[in-house]
DNA sequence: CTCCACAAACCGACCGGTTGGTCTAATATC
DNA sequence: GATATTAGACCAACCGGTCGGTTTGTGGAG
C-alpha cells in the first residue's frame, strides 16, 4: 500500500518519452506540494493541482494510483530534502550544538528558511491535519520527528562529551522539548499572522538554550541581541 | 459578519417554544463541537452533526445562518469555558506562578484535562487548520492566545514582585515560550499517538520552569519526579 | 531512409457520491 | 389564528476517480 512509484529510468535510456513523462511527474509533485501546503491535504483539489501543473486527469492517474499516493510522494520528496538540508546535516557537522541550534532558529525567525512563516511549517500543518486520519501519513511524519529528535539529541550528547553542554540534563528530553518549542512557536506565528510573537518566544528560547551550556562556555548567540 | 447568535431567552419567559428551541440549539452546538474536534471544521459534515444532534437541516438553518456561524459559536462557547477553568482562573489566584504552571502541565500529561490527548488540543487543531483560511476564526483564536499569554505573564510578573521568580527574565517572553512549548508538546503527542514523547518534552520543560525560580526558592514540582 | 507497429503519455467528458445550503409544508405551543 | 420550530425533499457545485480514445516518440523491418 502507499506505493510511491519511482519509475527512475533504470538504465541510461535516451527515451525522450520517459524524459517528458518524468517532467510532468515532477510538475505534478511540485503543484501538489504547493496546493497541500496552502489548503491542506483534504482540501487540496486535484483539479487545481492539474491546473497549476498544466496537465489533466489522465496524466495524473497515469503516474499515480490515487490522490493519497500523489500527496504522500509530494510530501516525502519535499520534507526529506528540507530536513536534511536545514537540520540533519548542520547538526551532524556541528562544532558546538548550541551554536548550531541558535543559528538555525535565528534563520527561522528571519524568515530565511520558511518561504512564508505565516503559512506555517508544511510538516507541522500536515502532522496536525493528518495524524489522526491517515496512518500512512502519520507513520511517515512521526518517523521524521524521530529522526529529527535523534539528530538533536546526538549533537547534544556529543556536546556533553566535549564539555560544551551541561551533563546534568537529558539530551533526549532536551531535544524533544526543543522540537516542541520550535513547532509551537511557528504555530503561534501562524495564528498571530505576524512574527512578533515569534521573536518573543525565541527570546526566551535563546535563554533556555544558552542555559544548557557549561558555565565555562559563556552564553552568547550567533547574533547577540534579538530581544525587543 | 460572523454574528454569533446568542438568543439567550432574555427575560425569564416561560415560553415553552423558546425552551424547546434552546435545547436543540444547545444540542447543535455540542454536536458541532464534537464533529469539529474530531474531523476539523472543513471536514465536519453538517449531516453528521444533525445526526448526532438528533435534528434536521431545517432546525439547523433556523438557529444559525450558516456552517460558519455554527462552527464559530460552538468553538467560542467551548474554548472560553475551558480556558477560564484551566488557565485563567488558576493563574489569577496563584500563590506561586511556577507551582501553578507545573500543576497544570502535570494534569495535561496525566490526561486529566484533555479527554484524549492523542486527538490533540481543540484550540490548537482549529488554529492550525483555520488561521490561514478564515479571518473570523483566526481573530478569535489569536485573541485567546493573547489572553492566555497575558494571564501567564501577569502571574509571572506578580511572582517577580513577590521574589518567587527571577527578575532577569522577561515575563512576556517567558509566557510566550511557555505557550509555544505547551502547544508544541501536545502536537508531538498527537503525531506520535503516544504520550511518551510528552513525558520526555515535559521533563525538560519542568527543568526550564524551575530554572525561573529565584535561587532561594529551591526547585521542585507538584509531584517530584517524572523523568524516566 | 521510410514506414509501421506498439506502448507510454496524455486528454477531457463523464460517473456516483457528498457537500453546504434552500424551500415548502407540517407541527407544536401560545 | 399567530408564531416559533421542525421536517426532509431538493439543488447546484464540487469532489476523487474512471474510461475510451488520441497524440507522441521509438525500435525494428523493409
């Protein structure tokens, strides 16, 4: 179930048909992701997706068995890349996990990461909408959470070994709370439709993160002040 | 727009018609809230609401102009009461804000407050779904957030004046982050469909909240340990 | 090189079902 | 009889999904 067709051309075939097909497939995935990001999965209209993708029902159902598969493929494709680029890789090669976390958060507040913070985080939107409804979506999204949490916890543990992070805290618990606070803050921003609450929340969040440093590793952020 | 009909019988009229009418109105509100809590606003089916409320379209559209008004009335009615009982009142009459916050959070983790944590917090579900879609819902929900934040910030400020809470933190920022973390944690639980992540996140959250105490006011929670 | 058989890709009318909402008639209570 | 309330058939719009038919590109045969 929930087979995500991959259709990768296998051998290096010069078949132009496959190239064209792959292009519309990508267009569909992209359009689907946009629609879902904007209206949620259930309210995402296939007809609208087709309109922006510039193709028709026939094409869609040639490439995907149903809406569910299309949606899942679009989501997985996009979120995996996002998580890898913005969280997993930076954390894995972090010199100091606290600094790295602060930097990432900073970029979220600045709107450098999410195209429009007020539209919320795609993953969070999906999690909220689908977790109680569709087990395939839920399983995937929960898996992302686990990966995410593990990456942060690992980085914190390394920091503990290197003497950068206090040893009297549970890396697992801290990582979980960091994710929760991050997601919660983005949620607040979305409801407020303005980033001021984000700054407020992150101001306290920065303090918390800095409090995780060992004392001989005095507090600072990637940019000093952010408080109003 | 978005008139929330209130229809409260006004004077003490013995008019049995109004009593009967009020009863179906309440049944509709209750059924609507359940449906919306379960499936979200957009996916909430009027026919299903009518089924559980035990009445028909005619009744519904006699009492409410449209789905929007019904939904909003159901939400406002329910959430206002919830916030008042579980957050605003306890915080207003708190001896020590930190203790009060810890107690409330404890009761969330224990599942004493939300009927089924895995179904999420009704307000959060609504915020996520509707903030980007309907300005009436968004405005109301954001107002609740503001009230909520203000209540926590006020309590923290009082605690600062009483020497229970550190004076070197911004009450506003801390209050905002507390809400974010709380909401974020519930979101994690919903996606994980199990409360373990909740315990993990709250473990770190407790530490953070205790760190807000003044030093001569040593750390403790309403119940001591919760960490695994 | 031309031509053709074949299949992948695409098209869009159409399907049954569901949605929120309307309307008229019937009913209950004064 | 007047009025508030309820009943449920009905509507247009839209939904995801199906299906018969057309286009397009290619590899092999002559």
